C-alpha cells in the first residue's frame, strides 16, 4: 500500500509540475484542457467561491468527486494527491530532533484543531463576501509560489549560469564545457525555461511566506498539513463519515511507537481506540512500519466490519524503539 | 552613354520576348546580369491558395531574372534569411513578410546548394506569437529551413564604425554567416514615412534599439553598410498604406502584387517608395544609404528587368 | 502491551469547543468588516495602479472569485501580470494586476481569461477583448522627448496595436539651440481608442519612469471609474 501511495504522490506532483510548465504561450492563443485541473479538483476553491460569489465555473464541479471520495474513504487527498503535502513530506524528512522528540511531536496535538478554526473563519468571511480562502488554500498557494517565486528564481539562476558558461567558455583545448552545457541549455529553453526571465515584485513576500512554511516543516512533521491547512480541515470534517477505520490490535502491539514516528497526519495510530479519523490521511505508514503486524484497516459497514487492508506479517526482530510517554 | 542606351533597348526588346517565353533575360547573353528585377502578377485573385501560388511564382521568376539563386549562393553556404516577423499579425494584414515568399527563397537557396538556411528576426511583439501567426515559421520549416528564436546571449556589442552609429548590440550570427538575404515587406511608418529594406535591419539589432529613432535614417544606413545584404527581396504583394508598422485594419492593406529583387538595396528602396506615390528619394534612409555609397536612388538607370508573371 | 482503552470522553478531545467555534466565526466576520473600511473598498476612490487583466469583473465581484492561484501570472506571455500586495487593499492581497513597466497586454491574446479557474477573469473572445479598455495611457509632456528635448522619437505610436492607432501626431515646428527650424512629431493619446494595453510604456526609451503611463481610469469593467463624457451613462 505504501508503495502505491508513494507512486501516487509522485505522479500527482509530476502532473502538477508538467501542467505548470505547460501553462504558457506556445504560439496559438490557447492552453491545454488540463491547465486548471488542480484548481478544479480543489473542494475549498469550489466551496469558498460559491459562498462568496454564488456562482461557479463548470470545471470546478470536479471537486465534488474529491468530496464524495473523502466522505466514503477518508482524507486520502492529503497523502495521495496534494502536491504541497508531498513537498512538505519531503522537507519534513530532514526535520531535526532525536527519536524521542520526534515521537512526542508525531502524536496528535490539540493545536491541530486550529486549522478547523481557520477554515471556519475563512468560510464565514466568504459568506460575508470576502474571498481570502485562496491565500491559505494549498493548491493556489503552491501554484502562486511556484509562479512568482520559485520558477522565476530557477529561471534567473539557470540563465545566469548558462550565459556565463557561454561567454566565459571555460575548458582545456578542444574540451570545452559548452559542449555539454549548450545542449542542456537548449533542452531547458525548449521545455522548462520561460522565453525571457520573468520577475514579480510581490513574489518576494510570497516566497518568504513559503520559506516560513518550509521552516515549520523542519520543526514538525507536515506542520502545515496538521495545524494550518484549511483544505485539510475541510476534508477532515468530511472524513468523519468515512467507513474506513484503523484497527490497532492491542495484543500484538509492543509500544514501539514506530507508527507514530512515521505517521503523516498525526492521528495517533498507536492509541488503540483513540485513533483520530479526521486527522488520518491514509498514508499506511503505520501498517508498513509496524514490526508486530498490529495495524490493519477495516471497512465498517452497518453492523459488520470487513478487513480490507490486512496487517503485515510480524517481522522477526521486535524492536523497542521508545516508550510512549502518554 | 550610347553604349548604355543601346543596352537598354536591347533589354526592353528581349524582356518582352522573355516574358512570353518565361525565361529571364539573363539567359540571353549579357556582359553583366541584371541588377534589379521587378516581377508583377498578371491576374491577382483573392483566394488564399491563389495568393500563395502567386507569391511562389513571383519569387521564383524575380530571382531567375537576376540570373538565378546560384548567382548569389554558392555550394555549402550558410545562409541567413531576415524577413520581417516583427508583429503579431496574420499575413493578410501585411505587417510581416509574406510567408510563401520566404519559403520559396529557402527552397531556392537549397536548390542552389546552400548547406544551411536559417530564418529569424528579433520581433517587437512576443516572438512565439509572431513566428506562428505570420505563418513564416511553418512555411519556412516545410522547406527545410532552421527557424529559430534569437538567443539573447548572441547580441554582442559590435563596432559598426559608422558616421552616426559607432557600435551597437548586434546579432552575431547575422554577421558571421556566409550569405545574407534581406526580405522585408513594404509598409507605412510614421517616422521614416515608410519601412522598406534598410529599416528592416532593425531586426538584427539588440536593445536599447528604441533609442535609434532619435536619428533613425542615418543610424540604419550605417547598419546597412556594416552588414550588406547579398540579396534583397522586397515583398510588395500586399502593402500597408496607413497605420504602419503594426497595421491591423484590412482596409489599410492594398494589393500591389509586385515583388522586387536585386543586390542594390538603395535602388529597391527607391523603387518601393514610388509604390506609395512618393518620390524615390523621399526617405531619409534611402538618401543616407545612397550618400554612404550603398547604391543608387535612380533605379531606372540600372535597367530593371520588368516581368509579367502568370 | 498497550492498554489504552477509550471511553466516550476521548472522542471529544478532537471536537471543537463551542467557544472556539464562535471565536473563529466571529473573527472571520470581523475581518471582513474591518477590511472594508478603506476608501478603495467602498468605491470612494480608485487606485490608478490597479489595472486588472481584460475580462476582469468589477472589483467587488472580482474579489469574491479570485482565489489568488497565480495562473494568470504564469501564463501571461509578456510577464505583465503580477500579484498585488496592497494595491487592491489588504483584502485583495496577491490578486492580479498589470505592471506596464515590466510587460504589456498582447493585443491578440486571451490566455489569462482562459486559465482563470473561478471566472474572476471572464473568458472573452479575442474580438471582445480588443474592445475592453483596461485603462488609459497618459503622455507625460515634461518627460516625452519630442516635447521636452525637441528630439524625434515616435516609438509609442510605432507599437500601438489598435488598427486605427490610439496615438496620433501633431506636426510641430520648433527651433533648436542654434536657431534652426526643426519639424517634430509630438504624440497625443486618443482616449476613446486607447485600450490601455501598455506596449507604449514598455517600449518608451525613457526608463525612469517612462514618459507615458497607463492608469486605470477609463477601464471598461468599472462604470464608476470613467472620465470621458462619451463613456458616461448619460453621454
């Protein structure tokens, strides 16, 4: 499961980047049909725009599919689709702290409720006609940061580098760096770089905002996703009706807390019976990491429950990584 | 004088004969091949395919009348064709060079043995749009040309050494290629009155070229002297009579169905000026270029070959 | 072996208290009210620098739809569209506006209209877009070369894309420093034709700042931000 989930993350992140790069003028006055795909599937864009303006664009109805799947399956979007989530995932892998700290901060924190409060504030403001959800919505946030900050910075850097290499022409005898750098530059110019370097005054502030969030991700695993993201909050609220439940078998569990260490959403997979469904983003890391095969996932129908993701077989060495401090 | 008159009579007679037979007078023995050919289309049509055919035939015949492209291009040459691809306009709006004229020139270059034919311009509007909407990218690529966007890094300060322009950022590829073909379209222009062959060279200059307007005629003449063209082809199939050089209104476009080719950029400029009902020496670019010795304003004195093409 | 059975109370750990719920809701409402205190938000004045992309709705409607995604900023071929910081007020932060010193609005392009996901920038055909005024150009006669330095230029008119150019010339005879007569073309903007695209600003050889600038006055999307009799409701 974990590998499928990772593949899904990579796929959607790559799709996001490809759509981003291709949203540009090629020659004729049209963009491809996928240009607005990620905004279209974003439920917060749909809901806040509708509340504020009482109208929507037809493409935005795709978000209803995401809402529907979330009501049924849970908050999968955050760990399977969201490109910003994937990026913070990667950044958080480098977070500091020793093992005990990471386990302590990996557990559910009551401040994770603040994203719901932010969501409520944004939705009330939308009803009153102030549409600022986009400032905190992860998809617009990532796109706007890429467009006004990361991409221009990359383009400028690449341009400076390849221009210097072209003009300075370093090398020894017939072996010149430009033999390698020029083809690379041509490839970049054809598929990645803008036609001219672009610059956005407001991009500095937008970039700094993103840097702040990246720093937070280095302090806590997926800080944004757990504490701030209003889309995560919206999907978490929808996830309450989900039929999928995590089951932690207390007889098998050895309190190693590896599940907490790798948990994406901060949903307390180690606390039998106290797992927080609306914080779980179905990353399946807990099941994957559990050495004793204590974690499984069930589909809870009316009256019945069926195991849909069975636990992994226990691994031979039982690790006692650290005790939970409660 | 007598010698020249005799030659003119001879030319006129043989030109008439040549038009019927469809051969250029250059074939019928000369001491020197003609310096300027003016090709007119006999039966202009509105149909786009007919205009395409007209553009191709006019270009072929005009170049043939000069003695064929092999008079200008040698085997293995790297050729740079510089059309006007400056504006985000369709061919019918007469702001850019006719794409089929450009494509035919590409073909003729390859037929004459050119090793490489490259087509480019430094446009005023977004180059991705101008190259596509002018139709030039597609038409030239179909004939095998390398159509490319100019590389910013290749605009280098070049010592032009002119009386008015000492140095300017210029596209180095245009200077370093073997042969240069300048193929503009005839248009109205507020500052120079018209933009014809000499002003077309703006497209090989880098920024801040928007300052050149403060002394445009003399500056462009200096550039024309620094990078002389091996062949100049003036597209007057459609001319832009007002609101140039951008145009946009089809009512400002007039069909003249003429193509002029030759090596004397001044003479072609002078002739092109007359198409707008103005005296041949009206433009400051023409006068300055003539003063620098780039050619003669009195184009009739070059015994232009006039062809009716069908 | 873990022994952490749940009781009913644990579930409420994640639930929001009523107080926090109301505080959040109240903050949202309060923020809306507070941010509407500025004169611009109330339509009392117009920011001349707030030039929105063609097809944009009137300001209040625009801000109910714009999700600050930045797609228009990415797609604009001339790098004309930028995120605001305070130009649209704090409530409009990071919404798009055009900065003519950097880029201009291509005459035949409607890409920003096509990529807006929420319709804050309405999708227009090219013909419709060419009729939309996003602002008006003003020549600064204290900086424009033919006016202040008796030097020929005409670059603004040269690039003006409207089929009948929105910049025209008055032929003027001046005397230079040596007393010789000089014929100059001095440019004038025709505000009825000018669509505010800004190519004149980008191409103007004067840079600090350009001798021609575009302001939002006359923008088609805002019937209140007009100044000509001909575009007035009663004109």
